[in-house]
């Protein structure tokens, strides 16, 4: 009986149904480099207890209403309903081995931040009235590790779904405006975040890529990824100020175009 079982297993392994290499993509190593286009958007809404701008009598007995103490605490830290749009570009290099890709790049970002400040000119500060728009810049190092599964759909074209993580690390220093804001907050006794606490973040990304063979071992690669950013250390620390579904989560699109070379 044991010999019969061994024979059956041997026949099964040698059969075409077990010829896994026929069903798996050809193993290959490749490397290259190119450009990154990065974008992400973030809408942050304060918890209701920190945006009660007319919940306290500021000048009794005249009845002039203003922010509660909790709301003033948020205001002193510059916390208001905020909408951010970040656009950036940079360079990167990659190395892959069929089912996984490691990428390293540098991205220069520009942020357009809209802060929704209520009209408090008659209560605590004449300067607090209406919407403000700010612009600042920052630089990040990107390190990504993506899993992928390539499909050969034409002689010169290969596509592959992708899933992985992207670790973004702040470089340099704070933009002048941000540095001044944080220094003002620190002067009031609040903790000033470090560059890493503010900018370092982990993204979960998914999308699709394609390789088009240009000549022999040379190919053009395009990747389009959608991502969700997990809260940074600073955003986690400030989480209680924000609505539960907006605690540091943001999303965006990541486009990479590169020239690569396959090592055969």
C-alpha cells in the first residue's frame, strides 16, 4: 500500500497539472529609476467641544458671547477646521525581483492649507475673522516595499496589481511659517513637535503597474497607486481634538514613471 501511494504521488508530481513553472511568471531581476508625482488631501474637523465659539459669556454683564475654555485651548495651538492639498514631485530608484519591488526616492512637496477661522473680531481678537490660506513646503524621503503579481498580456506588455507600504521620512527643517507657528505654541507652554513627529508617516498603497519593453532588456514602467496615510506621531498625540473619522487619516494618489533594465 505504501509503495502504491509513493507511485501515485510520483505520477502526480510529474504530471502537467503540477508543472507550476508553466503557470508562474518568469523570474527576473530588474532595476531602474525615474520620476514621482505625489498628491494627497486631508480634511480635518475639530470635535464639537473644541469649536464652540459662542458658548461662553466673554464680557458680563454685556452678554458678548465667545469661545469656551476648551475651544480657546485649541485656538491657542492653532487648531481650526482645516483643508490641506499637497502636491509634490521627485525622483526615485527601484529594484525588483518578480513578486516584490523596493523603491527609494526623494519628494519635494508644496502644501496649500485653508484654515476656517470663525469671526471672533468682536470677542477675543480682531485678527480672527474668516478663512486663511497658507502655503508651505517640505521634503520627504520615500521608502516603499510593494508586492506584485505580473501578467504577460502581450509580447511587449506586462501588467501587475500592487499592494504594499510606503514609509515617508521628513528631511531638512520646518518651513519658516510652520517653525514660527510651533515656536509660538511652545512659548505658551505646549510641546513643540519634532520634524519626525510631524512629517514621518506610513502609507498603505494599492494600485496597478505596467512594463512596456522598449528594446531587448530595456523597458518603460508606469505605476498608479492609491494610498491611505496612517496618523503621524504628532497627529496621534492630538487625536482627541478631532472628529473620530478624521484623526490624521488622509488619502492620495501616487504616480511613478521610470526606465528600467532587466538582468537576464
